[in-house]
C-alpha cells in the first residue's frame, strides 16, 4: 500500500518509522552526520509504502516555492532489506503522478545523489548545472518535464 499524507495526517507510528528509516539510511548507512530534522517535514506531502505495517519506501514532496521554484521530491529512500524489488522506482513513479495530479507546475526538481544518476535518468530526469557537495556527498540538480 502506498499512501500520501500531510505531516499533520501522519500518526505517531508512521512518523516514527519514517524518521527511523531516514536515519538508518542517510545517517548510519551512508555515514553522514547531518540535520535530517530540518523543519521542512511540516510543509511536505509524505509518500510512503507499507508492507506488513512497516514503512519500506518513502519520499517527501514540496509544492512549488516551498523548496524550489518547481514542485520537488526529496528524501527518496528504501529500507536496506527491501532493495532490489524496484520499490524506489515504484515510489518515485507514484510521487511523480501525485505531483502531476495535485500540484501545479511544468517541471519537478530534485537534488540527487550523483551515484543515483542512472536511476533518475531512467525515470526521465535530466541534469542541470554543475555537480556540488551536499553534506559531503556529491549531488546534482535534476529536472523532469511534466508538460511534453
């Protein structure tokens, strides 16, 4: 089951699982000390997939102007034990469709970890600008056109 909820619609268990998953991957697994709790969750739409009452994949979506000029997707994550099942692709497609259906904008923008270049390009995103470091990890800015 994939769900979409605002911060205020999340129950305590869902919020805890989301924060735990992000911490497990972005802080512990990637060995990156950074401030994940950035006061942006409150304005985000949280897209998550549950299997057996456990959140296994997640993204957060911002409306135009909340993070970038365009709607954006961030914190794309799949639990380590559930990788290889195309859950990342599935939740990204769901997130893109959510934006197309519910948010205004001609493009979706994101800050992608450089090593995931092929993953995002396979979804239709293209790189703009130069690579940069974010929290010590190489990143690139990417866009996808919603109006073709």
